[in-house]
């Protein structure tokens, strides 16, 4: 089938939740490059939205998943699963946590974290169920995670939202303190808001947040679905702040493209889930966990975290050079290889995405007119230079219009 036939088929049979997508069908990928049906190459600075941390066709992932595929794809959680136990061990050994639960997506991991917080207090006979989240956040598309998401546009058509969620302004400790009451079980927060436009939590705010949670006896849940797995130049974003969360959630990069999500919690919070309180048919199956082991081991063994931090600094420096040159660039933000460039409203971020695409570069636009860069962690300096050079040329062209 050619590209136009596939698009026509999609338009007829697939639910139209994505509107008009980019007019392309990718056939295969290698390293950080995707190739479309016609053989055109695109350097990918989106990485499946922070998913393909090892790019495309990385031998460690392909070999681990292929080997597991031949042995055992799935088996029920009624039985013990070697890859599940091993990935849980690896995550615990490399984080604050004591125990792990596997889900299939970010929303599902967050949904589980919300349940865990409620169950923790329920076990103690306390009526603390409310979760405080922040404006402009994104926590998923299930009903509970939509209620947690601090963006009305996603919630409106699906009213009524489940009860027990409150949102407060981001980076505002006073507002948070005021919102806490005897019903509050947890604060759930992204340390860099990804979908919201690469907005970073300030250092003092996060320190204060941890302190408040301890003082008030409420749990701190960090949503690391986008920031986790080395993306920000540390394995997990909370490590930049020297804090100890109670729960973190992961997905996206954890499977490098094989769907998997995870909840990591410290004791005694983790053991609030007892037999029968939570579960998943697919969560933690052998195939997904074999991918997770390959991804995490490769990130650690190949020192991709340090590389991400250094390359991220380099990339951010280059984006800041563009900011010095073009007045319509309002801000450059982010850590590691999770970077954003906010444009003022005189320039359409969407148009820039399309122009970059025509020139063989994949980026996207999110939040308030913010270009987002979340490439595979194996992206090279040369590829970064390639993108920056094209952005420079595009910005130059539109400045002249
Ligand atoms: C911070 C954050 N949490 C949760 C989610 C939801 O993840 P998923 O789409 O895998 O359900 C996302 C997705 O973009 C995210 O960025």
C-alpha cells in the first residue's frame, strides 16, 4: 500500500482522535532516523514522544525482545515471572524505592499510584483520599488521571470527573499549603511538565514540597512517565532535587517502545497493596519486562545518563544561541534531552514543526507554542547540529517574510 492509500484507510476505519496527522507512514527506523514509505529519512527529535530512548533497532533491545518472544510472550500473573522479578529488582536497586508494580501505560501507572495512596490511608482507618495536582499538568486519559490532569480542555467533554482531585498553581508552595486539608492523601506532580510545555519545577519549590508532605503526613507522588529513564540527565528527575518521594510512576522510555508502565514505592506505602487490591492481565508480562531489563541495563552500562546530561547542555546552549538571535524566541527550558523552546504568538510553532518536517526533522509543539525536543538518548552531536542549523535557516526565512 502507498502512503495515500493507508491514510484513506485510516480516515475510514480508525476513530478520529488524532485529527489530521502528519502526512507520512514510517516503514522502519535505525538509530535516531526514521524512513518513510518512499525512503525519505527523518532525524527524530521526538522519539515516539520520549519513548524510543535507544532509538530504532538497538541490538540490545531487539535481541532481548526477540529471544523472549521465542521463549514466552505472556503468562498470567497467577504465576511467578522471572523477567518481572528481575526488572523490579533493577528498578529498586537504582531508585529510592522498595517495591514495584507493573502496568501497561503511563495513565495506568498513575491510576495505580492514586489507588495506592488511597489504600495506604484506608488501611490505617483514615478518610484521606484527595490528591492535589498542579495546573497545566498531564497525568493521562483515564477518568481518574484526567481528573488529576490540571487542564480543563481535556476534562470538559467527559464530566462529571471522579471526585477527590484538586489542582493548584505550579511552583506555588503557598497555594499548595492552603489546599492541604485532613482529606489530602497525596500530592502528584511532574518535575518538568512535558505536555504542558517543558516547564520546570523550581528547586526551592520541590524542596518545600517534600518538607510540606512530611510535615502534613501526606504522600509525595512524582509522575516520571516522561522525565524518567535518563531523559533529564539523571535516571529519574527527582534525583536532581535530592528528595525522597514515596511513589514514582514510569512508562514511555521504560520499554523503549514495548508498552509497559511501573509504580515504584517505598515501604510501608508499597505494602498497602495486598492480595486482591490491584492487578493487571498484561502488566509485567515476560515480553514487556524483557524489554525493560534491556533498556535499563543498556542505559546504565553504556553511561547514557551522563551522555544525556552533557549532550543536553550542548543542545540547550545551541538553542539559547538561537534565542539570542531571534526575538520571537521567548524562552529555552528543560534538562538533559527534555528541552523546550517557547515562541511568542507572532510565530506558529505548528508551522515550524511542518517546515522542519519538510526538511527531514521530526519535532513537535506543545503547551503554549513551545517546540519540544525529546530525542532518543543515543542522538549525536552531529544530529543536534543538523537540527539547529535547519531551525536557524527556517527562523531566518520566516523573519524575512
Ligand atoms: C507526565 C505524563 N504522565 C502520564 C502520561 C500518560 O501516559 P500514557 O499516554 O502512556 O498513558 C503522559 C503522556 O504523555 C505524561 O507525559
